[in-house]
C-alpha cells in the first residue's frame, strides 16, 4: 500500500512540474460553486487533478479556436463554444493505465448537450493519436446546473495515458470547476469465481457517490465457460440495469443490459452471456449499473455456468392477436407467458374469465404447461366472439405451485362491422384532401417471413392488420395505398439503398410499380446512405443520378418540391467526407442537376437529413446545393441529449417537439426546414434490452402532437409536413394499422389535416371486412 501511495505522489509531482498544475483548492471558495465536490468512494487514490486556479492552468488544458471568451475566475474555467468542434486538449501527462481508474468532471453549461472524453497513449498518427475507438460520451444537463460526471474509460490496454481531450458542443457557455483522475484499487488474482452476498449493502462496491456504476473490489476473474450472471435485487421503479466488465485484452467498458421490475420485491435476474462476444477469458473489472433514478437493494451477484434462483413466470402479452375486431365475428385472444427465473416452472391451469356478452368459441389444446425453463415462452390462444359492439374486460388467472404470474386484466373493444359486400380485390381508395402535404417515411424491410420472428416473440401487439405480410405483394401495397390516402397521407418517402451500384430492399418499389392504385400515392427516394467509408464519389453520384432519372423520376406519382423531383439524403456528411469537401460536393451536384435538366425534370430538389443544425453544417449544406433540411426522428432536447438513460415518455416528445421545431427552423437559416412529427421508438425486438424505449405512445397524444405541427405549419407558412416512419416495426416507429392501435393513429392524422365534412370521409375497413386475406407468408404457401 505504501508503494502504491508513493507512486501516486510521484505521478502528481511529475504532472505539476510539466504544466504547473495540481494545486489543492477548496471548491467552496468559488461563489458560483453551488455545491462542493463530492468525496470519492472506497479506497480512492488521486492520480491527477486540475482545479483551474489561475491563467497558468490553461497551459495544462489548451483550448482550440472553437472556444472563445476564456477566463479563469473564482477557481472556475469559463468559455463559450462558438463553432462546431470545441475542445480542450491536455498533453502534459503520463501515467500507467489501469482498469480501476476513473475521471470526474465537475461542469455546468447553459444548454444541454453531449460531451466526449478522448484518451490515448500515443501523441502521433492520424488526428494526433486520438481515435473514435478511444472515447466516452456523456450527457451535460444544461440550465447552468452543476454536475459531477463520473466516467469509467477502462483504458488499461493503452498501458500509459499521455493525452486527454475534452470535447464540448457548439452554442453554449461552459464552466468547469475541476477535472480529476482517481483510482479505486489494483487488480489481483482471484481464487475461482466468487458469489457476492451483499445483503442490501452495496457500500463496498461504491466507487463514487455520483456514479450509478458499482464495481466489485478489484480482482481478476477467469469467466471461461461461465455463461450466466445472476443478480438478485429489488427496485422501487421499472428500469434497465446492466452487467459491467472490462476484458483483459480489449479497451472500453463492456455492458449487457437487463430489465428490472419496480415492484419493490426481490427478483433473480439471469443474464445470458454465452452469445456476448466480449465476455471471455480474463476480465479485470466487474460491476453493475443500477437503473436510472431508482432506489435498489442489491442482495446477491453470481457468475456461473447456468441460471440461478427459483422459477418465476410473467405474462409478456395478453390481448387480441389481430387488429380491428368486429362484433359477431370470431376473434382471437392471445396470452404469452415467459419464465424469467432460474429453475423450471410449470402451470397447472390457465383460466380465462369473461363477462356477459362474450362467448368462448374454442380454447387452447392445453390449458397448462408441465414446465418452462428459463426464457421459454408458452402461448395460449382462445377464439371468442362478442354478441354486440362494446368494450369488455377479460381476466386471466393461473393455478399451480411456485411463483405464478399475478392475475391479468385486458380490455377488449369490439366494433360494428361495416356493411360492405365481399370484394374480389382491394376496394378502390377514396382519397381525402388536406390543407398541407403530409409525407411519411417508409422502411421496406419485410420481404421474408423470418424478418417477422422478432415481432412475434417480443412485441405481438405490433402485428400489422395485414398480418405478418409479404411486402413484395402488390395487393399488400394497394392496401397500404388505400389506408394512406384515405387518412390524409399523400406521399411515402421510401428508404432506398445503393452502394456503388449494389442495391437491396428494392422489393417494395417493385410491388408499387405493379399496384393497381399506384398513382394515388406519391413516392420519393430517401437515400439511406449508410455506406462504408470511401464508397461515394463524383462518378458514383452521376451514376446514381442516371438511375433515378431512368427508374424513378418518370413515375407518375413521383413527388416534386418546387416543381422538381425531390430526393432526401440520410447522411450528407458521408458524401462530403468521401468527396473531399463541400466545394467538390457542389461541383458534383451541379453536374447531377444538369443531367436532370437534360432529361426534362428541371433539376432535383435535395433535402438533407440529420440532427446537426450547427451554423457550420447548415452553411456547408447551403454551399453544397441542398434546398431543405429535416430529420428522421424528432424527440426533443430532453431525449436527444441523453447517453446513459434508456427509458423515456412519449409525453416528453409531445411537450418538447414545438421547442425543437422552432430551434431547428431558426437554425436552418436559408434552408427550408420541414418539421418531423415523431411516431415513436422502442427497438427491443431488434436490439434487446440495450434499446432506447419511449413509453406511453397513444393516439390522443399523437393527435395532440399533430395539432401542434398544424399550428407550426400555419404560423410559419409551411406547405409540407413529415411524419416519422409508418412501419418501422422493429424500431418501434409505426402508425400503419395494427393490433395495438387499429386505425386510431391514421384517423388522428385525418381528423387533424383532412378538409371537408367528416361525414364524407370513407370508413376504414380491414381485409377481413371485404372478405380478403390473409396475406401472411404461411397463408400463401401452396
């Protein structure tokens, strides 16, 4: 221990001699320091510390030209970020890199945003030795609120740290009270894999009071063949926790998230690690991140070769299997039950309770299950019918031994079937008129049955009204056209892919070309250029322009802005980088425009996507030849600026969107800004528990957001409004008719934007209403 302390003292003295820093100061001397710095946690040793006492301290952290008005007053560094890439660079350091080291930045800012901390053991090479692989992002709260931001870089593979860079963000004032580097201990060999019995006291795991990360006392652990982590804890609110670790030979903090139930009861959370590539060999740090804003009682943690704890069943879904359920017609009810516990758990019997007015037409073949192992799902299905339209509560209860799910309740709404005859094909659409053009993004990603598996398993309530359909079927596209134009959507902005002539997911456009009602719905390309670096070029741009001219612009329904075919570009920065700068982009775009004019289209209206509305980026877009700018999502500043938090409310989206629209409208400065009405986000079917989730999306909230957008359009003389994706089923952005919402989302659009008497609007019908379908892949097999 004395040797470790001596080494820390030597390191501090070396840093002092190099840059004239590391002076002790009581932070309460600053009249602006509202709260003193938090004391570090268990066994913490100081490696380096910058207190910003005088102008001499700026020799340690050198600002670049994008920071202005730098002063040091009352022990605080003050600066204003005036351009797109402001940072402070520290190169006067050198210390041995260890996994137990962490960085504390005490900071406040005028507006919220995302900062970054870069590090490196090198001073030479591209970007001065710094790379995107060696950084951490963090959230700054804004509103001049002091924060202690605690970062765990796990930079041990660098061997030595010789430079740090603190990146901030444009158009904000910043005050930095201190930057500290500390270490909580040293790793040593561990005998086997311990079981940590904490019994509710996680004090020995707390590294810093401001951090939600808790780390085990330093030890090296061999996790080879150990494919499960079991955490027993109780939480006072739902949230997402994470297993944390650092690999011996790989940089960075690794995470594997798991959901936590906020019922105050102790649960065993079994986290499978077998398929986690970074979980192997020796790990040199291990810990847990607690859920955001939750009070937890951590009882026990174990690393083992199998799940632990008793079986515990939970109802993952209980409700209609299909959307738009009519009275006096057989309808399907579905319950999905999953075992979240570590041991097998059976169900003696499932009992469905129904009120008067409902009839059970058929029951599951088995009303119980002999035993579900961890992660297994049991599905129970009933066929029921309502004697008259209305809303009916139904109940689900379970009998058996062990931890069974609590009783479940679902409210089922049956509507009256429309009086329409059976049809041989999709009935002809009756488009409504709107006072603005309502466009919506469309993702053509559902061309195979396997693509739907994640929805079936994780989110059956998202099942489309068309069923798990074949998106390459022109009849399905005709239903999509009918529902869109009858509810006020006039154009789909279709995700489109091209990498040096190679294409994918063109099946929807192929089906659209064959659709009977094709020309009633306009379309435009949104080039989703998630391309590898170096795959854009002037030659490629001219080739892709020729392809648009030959295959798309001539479609009768291709969408025009300012009399020219519109193309939306996902990533303008990638084009700028690959081509070598804005001046080359502009020259390339001018050649592309000339090709379109020669073909008789008057040119191309280019619309940029992205969330960078900095002055420098907007100026570059103008110079390059873009006419307008928009986004694919708009969640508001309270969500956009978050890094660690994963769960949000759609109410926040509704409350903050107008502020975001106004800010972007002002920042666009010479470009037309098209505001985006967001259609949600919950990507758990694709991304598991690492997903960001926006909860509580309802049709009334969506309609309130639409009304705000209508007001914004009228106030700012906007003739075009864009909706988020209509069918990003995996990402959780969808308004196409489905089990969860039926036609509610589309009808909210119609009520907001359609003109003329509501009595003249067409009645929304399902394929079953017309005696058509199903359109699912298995239903189309011979």
